[in-house]
């Protein structure tokens, strides 16, 4: 094929070559760039290279010339390597993204840096045998939920539950749920929809990977007043495993070595009240549920529910129910 004298194409291919192959430790000089363009059947000379560098710099691309004149490289990028590693870690640790979709997303993230740094990202990828959802539709469920919220529409869907055959089957005989979606949150490596159930008159949440056959309705969302002062961060802190229950102001008495556990769960703004015997106590709001009691049990004897009495009694019944099995 004859070489094409196409300055516009040469500019685009030169930009791609710089983005894919250069950084501060890996540069391309004018000869390298001319050869790369010739391999693509594009004519170029040194004046073309110098002119294109100026155009790319004017465009805003951070093309830097080495002080010793050895060549050019891309300096700052939209995403630095540590940021891409963080995103890759988030994708590969997310249970709600399938293994197939995880690999696709990580592949796209690798295209945001050069070939050398992409190899570092590739060496960090360990997806196989991690806990991953088998529901490929999760990715599209999230998109549908955002569309419903953007268009201010209620949604209908069916909800799934796992059976002993390890199949996700429709809950309640395939009954359709009708709710107003208001927020999405990520808790314990799962995606949840926070929505208003008009029939029940309360806020509810649903695992996105268990939602099936989501459809937008023509009805506008309701329940805005319920979300007027809704604090998603506070909701996540008081809800254990995203299982709901009645709110209660609880006093927890803890050994001093559990300070980190309490801060990790309830946040650094939590007031810790020291006591004289190696203990401290905190006042926190929790959604009282078996999951909350399970969290307390997992910590062990170093923590005690001091009040209120009904929560102490509920915890005692929870423990007695477990002991009755043994």
C-alpha cells in the first residue's frame, strides 16, 4: 500500500503512540515516531513530528520533551497508576460484578495508561475463585435504576432468593414489587437499592443482584418527603448487613482495645466516654436485628449492651435460641 500524506491521521496516530508507549522512563524520539507512522503507511518527517507535538500541547495533552533531547513522553494523565490500581482493586473485590464483567472493566482501565504500567495492573489481577455474583444482569440493573431515578419513575421488578439447588428463583411466587428508587449504596461488597414502598409507607432496601426483570413504569416517584432529611451514611452505619429493624439508641460498654472496632463501625465522630476500669462506653443508634446481635456476638465478651433493657433482653433471647441447638 502506498503511503498516505494525511496530516490529520498522522496527528491522531502519533497521539495514540505517545499515550500507549511513553512515560518519564520510556520516551519516543522523532525517529521512533516517524518509523511508527511509516508502519501505518503514513508519511512523516521531523518537521511533521515537531509540528504535531506543538498541536498536541496546545490541545492540552501534557507532551514533555526530555531535557537531554532524547525524546518525548506523556507527563500527567487523567488517571495516575495508584488511582488505577485502586479502581482495579475495587472492581476485582466487588461481589456484585461477575468475573467476566470484571475482566472487561479491568481491561478498559488498563487502556487508560501506557503499556508498561498496564503490565503492572495486569500482574495485580486475581479474580478467579473470588466470591462473585453469577448474575450477569447486575451491571445492567444498575443502569436501569439510574435511568429510573433520572427520569423520576417508579419501577416494577421481581425479587429473587437462593434455593437449595443454588438457583436464584423468584420470591413470593413471582409477585411484582412496585417501589420508588431514590438511592444506590454499596455495603459489604454488595450493591443495594434504597427505595420508598408506597403500599407499606416506609423506606426499604433491596440487593441489586437479586432484582429481576426491572421495568420502568409511567408513574412518577413518591416518597420524596421521606428522603428529605435522609442521611445515607447514617443509614449504613446503623444497619448491619443491610438488614432492617426498629431503630434504638443503644449504649455499648467496651474494653479499651476495641476502640478501633467501634470507630471502624460507627465512624471517627463517635463520642467515646472513658471509664476507670479499662472500659469505655458509646451511645449509638442501630437498627436492632439478628445481624446486629450477631455482630456483638462476634466481638465476644469485650463488649456489652448496657441499655436499653428491651435490647438487652432481645440479645439474651437471641443467645438462648442459639444455645438451644447445642
